[in-house]
């Protein structure tokens, strides 16, 4: 509905003439914000992707290109335009699913068709809660998500190393009605990069590896000599090496041949650099595969044995493993995805003989499976310096480079400030798998969430919790 305003102009001492006044025209930035909202809320996801391709100079962040996130969020309602100019608008919106308030900034080109140069979305921080209220609100929030079939998994909040909230939700096996429990095992996807990074920094601490040295010093037979001579260990750990990714048709074609880290290098190692090392940040699973091969060469141990001997056993992590495809995993949840349809269906099978997509075994880029308690044990061991000394723990977890979404990436850890609290950890996601670990040292809290459904189910829950953690120094009984 168009609301017409009226302006009244005095023409003589006691008379007024009122004339219709049309609404002020919207700025190009506001129009593009509204166009984006309409496309994002639309029923046709392909139409939304076409809108993005036509109307964005560079693609929006991954979350805003994910149908799973749109399904979780259920769209946004525009609440208020805070500031507006022809080429830039700042507005407040409410996410329909969680009622989370977010601030969105849209900046457009100066010339028609005024394509979007920048679209940034940041949560508006909620109030910090005392511990007792945090637990109550977390329980209510997750139960609401479960009732709407938006979460299935397990949630853990640790305080000073001990769990204060630990609850499983949903079904581990929908076909047979098997519930998730706190001991259920879940896939972790890229959360495994934390383990690879700890292993690399252990070897640095031991003087066996140097962050500033190139790949060739440790893999002299690496196929592409230009890559081997330019890309350093630091750049592999921070996704700034230009080594490219590996997921796609080539991996799918050869996936049954890929059993070791050297197999991946044989397949992808001849590729040229995608950009000059150190010039920018670009997530590279393949870069961490190279790190896996380097860890094996330098340590003289198989990657999996190294992690077991130097990380998992010292931390007391009893459930974590790197299963091969088709290997039976008692107690592991079936993973459910909506990719390729509108209803949940199994993304992989935990039974022998069923092929999947992607690597046939987890490796240095990720792919372990674990129960939730092992993530708290890992966080505790890291902070208690059972894995690295204080200097190298800080080096490992402190942001080294900026990322396109405004955050920072450390060595295999994401380093971010959420509602004024610094936390480090790593998320992971693939079809039917989502997890997140957030360690917030100033508060003494650790948040771990694992889900057996698509991203961003676990990250929505972990974000809800972390943004409401008690502030440092606030008593837990307040």
C-alpha cells in the first residue's frame, strides 16, 4: 500500500491549501536491499542465485548463498532503516526463525544498474546472561528449534573445564527411531583442522618445522616446483598460500584411489597457484592435506598415529576416530540432508559397502567423528598446556590474517570477538554434518555443538549461546 502524504501551504491569513505529496523516492541502495530481501525470501532458490549473479559485484558470504541457512532462518523482516544515502543503507532486520535482530549494510555502485558492492550482516548483540539464566534460555531455544525440525544433535556448555549443560536432541536414526544421546558420535568435517594445526605447531615447538620455510624443505618431491618453493607452512596454516581447493569433479572421479595424503598430492600437486602466496585469504582444504603429508614426513609417523599419540591420548579423547567409508561405526548418528530435495534424507550410510561423495576417509583437512565430551577434553588440554606450551598455544589461536567476513584466522583456528567476548575454535560442515567449538578464555566457558543435519544448525545454536555468555567476573549464581 502506498501512503500519500499531504502538505498544507498558507495562501492568505486564515486559509490553507493542502496538496497531495508523493512518498520520497527510495535510494538505489534501499531498492537493492529490498530486492535482495524479496529474492532471498522467494520460493525459487535458483531464482535467488540468478539474482545474486546479476546484482552482486562479488558474491555475498557463504552463509547467504546457502539454502540450508535460508531454510533455518525462514527469512528476515525489515524493521527499521537506520541510515540512508543514495549508495549506502543501514537497516535493522529480524530473523523470523530465532527472532535474532541483525544489522545489514548494503552499498551499491554509483552507476546504473547499481549492483551491490557490499552486503554485510551482523547480529545485534543480545544482553549477557548470568549462568543460570543462560542454561534456561539455551534449553528453551534449542527445544524450539527441535520442535520445528531445525536441530538434531547434542549441545554442551563447559565452565572452568566442567560441563554445566549437556543435552542431546532429535534422532540419530530417523528410520528406526533411535534417539541421539550425549555419547552419540557425530561427524566433525573441518573442525579437524584444529588437530592438524596443533600437530604442526608441536613440530614447530620441537624445532622440527619452521613456519617461514616453504613446502619444498619438507616435501622435496612435491610435483609443482613453483608452488613448493613459494608456499610456506605459515601460509598453509592460514589459507593464504594460493593452493586451491580439492572438492569437485576431479576428486569425485578419483575418490576411491585417495587413501593417503600423498595420493592427494599425486592428484592435485601439479596444479599452479591460484594467487600469489600471502596476497589474500582463500579457504583451502587442499592446503591442509599438504600439511598432513608434511607432518608425516617430519615426524616419521602416520598422520593418524601421530594425532593419537600426541593429541588425542594426552587430552584423554577416547571416542575420536577417522573412519573409512563403509566401516561400521557403532553409536554414530546417521547424517541427514535436504540437498537435492525438500525433506530430510540420509546423506551417507554407516553400513559397509555404501559409497558416498568426497574422501573415503577423514584426513588432515577434516573428517573425524567424535562424541561431544572429547571436544571439551580437547579444549581443556589446550588451555592447560598439555598439548603446547603457553607461547605456542597463544601463537596457535591468535588471529594471523583477516578474512572476508570481517573475522580473523589463526593457525587452523578461527579467532573472533562475539558480543565483546573473544573466542577461538573452528566450525565444520558438509551435507548432514555441522559442528562448532568455541573456547572463550576470559570467561572460562567452552561451547561445543554437534549436529547430524545440514549447516548451519549447530552454528546457530553455538552463536545463540556464545552471544549470551556471562561477562568476565560475573558470578554464576546471579
